[in-house]
């Protein structure tokens, strides 16, 4: 069984604390049996919440492929011209 992550521990602990307080305040019980039932149910609820927190997925490392370098194509020079010939883009 994998070890719980810190997020699972925090979510589970907060669930136990807050659900215990909420159930004790709402039920207004003062008997030992009632408090034990509430504590046990809060622990079960905290365990359920901790186990349903999504586990981190293993990272997939992408393999970099070498870039294919293409040689730049030299511009054609018109005979007697000092600049390369540039064609107009079709619009």
C-alpha cells in the first residue's frame, strides 16, 4: 500500500476535526456512548476523504528528438543585379 501524500493527510485530518465538532454541536450529546459513536464516524469519514483524494500521476517525460536543420536556400541573383530577386506574395 503506498504511503499517503501530505495532501491526503491534511484533508483527512481536517475532515475528522471539523466533522467531529459539527456532529457534536448538532447532536448536543453528552453521553460517552454518543461521543464515541460520533468520534468513530468522524474517523471513518476522514479516512474515506483521505483515500479519495486523487493520487499524483507519474510524470511522463517527453523524449526530445533532434531538430532537423535545413540549409537556407540562397536567393537567386539576377544577372547583373546587385540584390536578390524577391517575388511578391499572392494576395
